[in-house]
C-alpha cells in the first residue's frame, strides 16, 4: 500500500470512529459480521423527513463505477478538430462515462 493510500485509509478510519462515537446505535453487523451503518436508524435519529428518491436496480454499482478512475486519456483527433492550431478545440468521440471521468479530473476549471 502506498503512503498516500495508507494516509487516506487512516483518515477514513478516523472519521468512521468519530462518527461511531456520536451515533453508536447506527452501527450494526451484517450476516458476515461486518460492521455497517444503518442509514434508516441514522435518519430517525436526525429526524429526517421522507423524501422522493430516483432509484433503479444497479444504482449502487453505477455509483461505484462513476467514482472509479479510468486509465483512458483525451487525445486530439486532428482530422475532425476544427482549426486545431489556433483554437485547440477538440472533437470528442467515445464512451460518455469515461469522458466525464477524465473531464472531472483533468479538465476541471479549464473549459469555457
């Protein structure tokens, strides 16, 4: 494990323990004995009113996939890019999710 990865894991563990100290009743063990947060209990404790929610089968997996890093890069397609030498405008073709992941990390605050 890299130093940055270890540091992030330590920070996450510290936050979980701080949260657990405040809301111990929200932590329950699942069938495998792993400690999990019961968000329904947390909502009750925080007096959160019911809300409308957009949900679908596979939503959780889609959320994980959206946060997963991609190894792909944006590279110019000079034949389809107009006035590349002057504008550096890029024609993009490919998977939407991969592009959004790249744009979030590499193009943040660089696009007009």
